C-alpha cells in the first residue's frame, strides 16, 4: 500500500512539473501576470533588502524598452524602459505603507506567429490608509524573448463617460 501511495504522489508531482515546463503561451503569460501581482504588492514594514530584491525581480518581467502609459490614474505618466519601471516601483513604495494589488478577468490573446500577445485585465489596488480600492482596466502587450514572455507595453483603458 505504501508503494502505491508513493507512486501516486510521484505521478502527481511529475504532472505538475510537466505542466509547468510545457505550459502553453497563455499559461506562461498568466504566470507572468501572477508574478507581477506578487512583486507589485508589499506589506508595511517590508525591509529595504526585500524591497530591493522584489523591485529587481519586477524589472525582469519587462523588456528593456518597455513603454507604460498610465492615464486616468492619480499621478498618471509614461514610463519608458526597465530601469524607469524599477525606479517608479521604488518611488511608489516610499509613498504608501503597503499595497495589495491583484488582476482579475484576465483574457489572453496570442498572435498567430506565437511571438507576441495581448492580455487584458482589471487591476485592483488597495493602498494602506485609503478607504476604497483603486480599480483600473489594463492592456498588456507581451513579446516572446529568449527570457520567455516579457511585458513590452502597458496602457490603461479609459472608461466611457
């Protein structure tokens, strides 16, 4: 009986490993967006080294020449390049004690050539000290690179008035 349980557990672990290794483009992009949520979010009192490590990893999700256009958000601006993304992330951390970010209603469309993709999502952010969450729709442009699927463009979607 013990051998059967070990064999079943081995098959489950192997299945998860194969799924992770051979996830399709859509799965890999969704994983990048999940990682983005984790790296943008931070707790109050997070140490400087932990913050620096997260910001460095955050930069790795983007292409070197990424362009982020945020309209309709307080302090809206355009960020160009991976280094500016990292600088903006560090600056944002100094503005609020904590941030809980999440992405919902994600749809991914991979181009026929399998070299680019777009993902649309609704972002929700809860900043410490604020009574309500900030909700904003985003469009992410992804490019397939040697490092995997990286974010090349981000823009906000302005709501109809």
